[in-house]
C-alpha cells in the first residue's frame, strides 16, 4: 500500500523538476534569440543626441550623426519644438520617439528616442561589432528555490528611476513584493515599464553585483499579482543592454531594490 502511494509521488516530483528545468532552458533560448536578432540590443551601433534645429546624418565623418553604411550625406533630422522630422531624398516624415518608426541609411535603421527632455537618434546595424563578437552568456545553474512566491503589498506611487547616463524619470510602482529566501525576508519594488504595461518590471542589485554579476544590476519581469501573490523567478534575472553595448540608456535600481543577499541565479556578468 505504501509503495503505491510513494511511487506516484516520486513521479510527480520528477515531473515538476523536469518542467521547471525545461521552462528555464526554453526561456534562455528565447532570450538569446531576442538579443542576437537583427534589431536586437546587440545591433546597437550608435547613439547621438539631437540639438534644436537641423542635424545631418550619413557615412561621412563630417555629419553630426555618423552611420556605418549608406550615402555620405544621407539626410537630416530636424528637432523643433519637441517634434523630430527626417528629411531624405526630397521627402520628409515625422518620427515618433520610442516607437517602431525609423529612417533607413544603407543597412542601418535610425530610431528616435526621448530621455527626460532630450531627444536622440539610436542607430541599429545588423553587422554591429557587438553582434558579430557575441560569445554567449554564462548562467548560474537553475534552482527551484530562487523561484519564489511573494506576498504583494499594494503601495502605489511614482518613484524616480535614475538611468546610466544620469537622467531621472518617474515610473509608476503598484507596490512591493515581499519574499522569503534562505530563511530571511526581503522586499523588492517593481515598476510599470510603460503606462500600458501588462507585467511587472524589477530593476535590482544584490551582493553578487559587481562580482559574478553585472555591477549596475539586473532586470527581471513577472506576471501581475493575483490574489495578493506574485511569482518572482530570479532564475530569469538577466543583464541589461548596457552590459553588452555602450549605446543603451539603462535604468538603475532604486535604493530599496539593493538586496542584502546573494542572488545566485540568472545571468552572470558578460565579459
């Protein structure tokens, strides 16, 4: 009788472990595919801030925005009153910041970004040196204990988020995730990355930061809380784009997300 009970239980435990490991393997595969895609973070090849008025771009070094491919003088961006217009080949078009709108110069795509009150042009090149020289990411072994079910304490407010280039922007935070790890309680505050976000975004540091993991911290997403609970899987903690390219503008962890514990899960530092 006891044997009949134990065997199914063992089978359930093994199935749960396999499902957990398969989930992490699949997540890591998708992560690498997104990172190395044509328009992924590794394709960043430049970032230039616009001044009010006309900003020329092209392959020639005399341009204010130099691109790796295309015409010597491909066109210009005009910033006027918070509006960015691109002019190329006798046509003009408004480009919206932080959207999918882009201008094409040779093989490169140029996107408008806005950080604080500054507007910039982000250049993406499928032949970027960072994409060509990518050599994979080392991870900690996946461990179920780092997939925690946290109590979600509602505490809605705007919090200032400093980015790596020294600009601060307020982001909405719906509350705090309170979780247990190694017998102690910790708290981490997520934010909504965009006003219409359907998931929580965590920017955090821990005692591995600057040692085994990226010094400026790591990122993590979770589903929205349900019934006062939220599942936070640190096995899916990953390096921000700034770990791979100097042309990203990554947010930094707020003070309350500097955790006094080693989170030995997720991605290690990229060398």
